[in-house]
């Protein structure tokens, strides 16, 4: 079975979406219209890479996200790599929420310390998930009044799950993304295989703006700085562990062993294997 999508719309916007995928690569969730979202996973497991965090989402853990860029990634060695993924998303838009509550929640000042967070799927949320699965499988049942009721129910449940003072306070906070700390984005994802374009997306910047900002902050180009840090960590791991060279290459963020060997040779003047051998042959002082 290949890629499948089911969705229900309200006032022209998709509010409930079910996706089934046999496999997937790193995928950017790029916000379009200041929408916030919650994701349930019905089957399998998926990793979420945010500007300052990395966590896994499965049947027991959902994800709540404000309107900013983040990535979905396959989980290495997870059964989902063979079984595929099925997820359900609930999307909230400021215009729709104002219509549902007939109140300008933007005047409230409630704030929270997260942009994206993992949320435990308790019995109430699990029952809600099943009700949305039923609607998605039987879209003829989803008239406007029922969709409005299910959206309001979701807001009530998730506001309680996140300990918000009220539904309106929850809504006030969820559409106000916190400022992304540029240095934290780099530090958190330094030893990954993210491209410069992908790092720029996590920093909520264009690639050109990201490169200029990087040069201002670190006084080097992103490529040179990141490669240097990766090789420095590899040197430390070659000295302090007995891990295979291929595993060390992966641990510091290289997909290709050939690229790692070439960069290591350029930086150190020896191959990783020769460097480790030389360290082992040093006489005891």
C-alpha cells in the first residue's frame, strides 16, 4: 500500500488529516497560514526535529506545535521502517478559532515556554483520536456542526493536557511562537546530517540570511565551522572509544564514510584508521 491521504475541511481549510505512508525521508513541516497543529500516531513511530529539540512520537505520545518550521524523520532501527506510518493531524487556524469562540483571544497575554512539545496521549485524548479516525473513514458524517463541536472538544482536551488556565489562554499562547535562539539551533543539531538549507529552515530563516547571521555569530562560514566541529569530535571519539570508524562517522553527522574519510584527511592529515593506529602505537610515558 502506497501513500494515502484522507482529510476533512472546514471553511475551506483542512482541519483533520490522516496520512498513511509505507516509508518516508526527512520531511519539512513548513507552516503556511499561522496554523498550529497536534499530531497523533496511529501506527509506527516518527521522530520530530525542532529548532531546539528532538523527540519521538508514537501511539502513546502526541505532538503539539506552534506555527513554525520543524522536521519529521524516520526513526533508525524502528519497526516503523518496515511497517510504515499512519498519523492523524488536527490543524487550528486563527481565523477559524475566532469564528468558533466569537472572541478575540489575541488580546490575552498567556505564554508558554515551548514551541513544540511532546504530549502524553491519555484516555481522553485516545478516545478523541478514535472519534476523528471514525470521521475520516466516514466523511459523510462530518457536517459543519459536528466539525465545530469536534474542534471545540479538541481545544478543551488539549488545553487541559497542557495545564493551560483556560481554552482561550491556550489559544492565545499556541499562536504566539517563541523567538528561536540562533546559537541553540546550531548547538543542538551540530552533529547531524542536516544540510545548510535545513538548518536555515529550523532557524526560521532563508538560506542567505542564515549564512550572513552565521558569519556574524561564529566568524566563519557554516560549512567550515560545522565540518571543523564534526572532525574535532571524531578525533576525540577515535581516541576515547573503540567504536568502529563507520559508527563514529555516523555519530558526528556523516551519511557517507567516504566523505568523512576525505574531510578527516583534509583536517588531520591522516585517515581515521591511521590516526587511531598512531595513537595506539604511542609509547607510554
